C-alpha cells in the first residue's frame, strides 16, 4: 500500500509499483480544498499500479472521477501508461508539453506504423538481425501496458500552472525525452523533475528513430539549466519521491557523459565500429534484450553527438549493412 507522502500543502507523492528495476514510479496528487484535483504522471497500465493509485486516492478521500487534470512529464510508458484510462474514467484533461505531443505521445498512436522504422534504425546501427524479432516483441509488451489518451492538451515552456497552492512555471528539460516537462516553484525552490534528473541511476539518454537528432546535446543543456536553477529539492520519478543536492548531481552527470564521450573517441580511433559494437564495449556486462536496446540507444546518442560536433564521421558499410563510426 502506497501511503501518500506530503510534499507541499496539498501536494502528495505516491510510490506506485512498476515491473522495472527501479521498482516504483512517483505519481503526484494535488488535492486542494478548492480548485481542480491534478495527477502528475500515471504509471503503467497494470492491475498493481491501478490498485496502488486507487488506494492512494482513497487515503486522500478521492476516487477516479474526482480527477480534473492529468499532467504528464514525458511519454515513457511508466509515466504515461494510464493516461487514457484516467481520461475515460474521470473525463480529466490530459496535458503535456507541446514538444512531447508532437513526437513522444504520437509514438503510442502510430506505434504499429512506426515499429518497422524503429527496428530498421537499430539494425542500421549494427543490432544483429537475429535480435530484431525479440526486440519487436519487447516493444509490443511495452505497448500493451500503455492506454493512450485521446485528447492531449498542450502546455508551453514558460507558462504558469497553479498547483499545490502556488504558481509553477513549465520548464522544457529535453534529453531523456524530447519534450520532457518540469514544473518549477521558485518560492519553494522546488522542482517536479520526472526523469530529467535522478539519484542513484543516470537517466537514459537514447537516440531512437523518432527522437530529436542530438538528445545528448539537449541533455547537456538541460543539466546546465538545472545547475543554474539550483533547486533546493526535486520530486523525482524514481528512487524518490524527493532528492536534494541537485546542482552537484547535475555536475556529476555531466562528468559521466564526458567520460563516455572520451571512451567513444578512444575506441574508434584505431578501428571503425558500429554503434552496436561500441555499446558492447561500453556496457560490457550481461544484459537482456531491453537492456541491450537501451545500451545501443545510449551509445548512439554519444556517437552522434560527437559526429554532429564534427569530431567523428560515419560511413555506410556495404558488407555489414550498417553505419561505421570513425575518428
Ligand atoms: Zn523516462
Ligand atoms: Zn521513468
């Protein structure tokens, strides 16, 4: 049972179970005495998650139909999965950053059409043909736990959103997802961060077929933004609900990505390599298929960042039928 953790006057955090290594995702409930009831993020569409949210709402004297608005930090299944179901059960308005509606959210609606391109992108970067079927099946499993919303309303960077008795500024924090949204309460020095920054694990920065061309470049800018903002506390998507030391963590994550960039440069200095081969060296451990997919997308984000800076180039290898990165 997820006991609601108070964050501000009317804002509560639930730790909702997900079948991923992080074990839980943070779902926020804003239940002011007067004014709309808001949910921030929704967890996956699983019976366990639904029950945990229902219990959390009940502990606050609320039920599904009481929800007026759902704000989603980003389109990943563990944050967006129940958006459509809540929309149906409560008539709530679902809101996301405009950038995320155009790409990330669309992915769930166009999943069937986009899957071949998604797999081809992985194949073109060296994923063995033998892994493709398994990867497709993994993707389908994720898709089955997502109930897309039918009418998502756009929020814009810089817009103010009333929540928890205060005013929150909408931030655009791209990198982990193209249109990752943050909510910033300057008075309290409090950031609702989703997966834009996390304690203990580094947010996955991956280049996929449908993402902006340089997610790592985006993320390094986001880290700069977070460092300058210097929140006293942040509500985070995993291993939370609260974290402190955000400025120091942002610096640590930047150093981590620079180390990986050095690693990629050094590896391709002698031998041209595909992003997949690079990912085997960078994530040199046993990983299941979805782990390998994250590793490939993450490695590719680093290789492409260097290519766009003019520090690496790539050529198409006819024999391998894949891109090779060169120094
Ligand atoms: Zn995420
Ligand atoms: Zn997440």
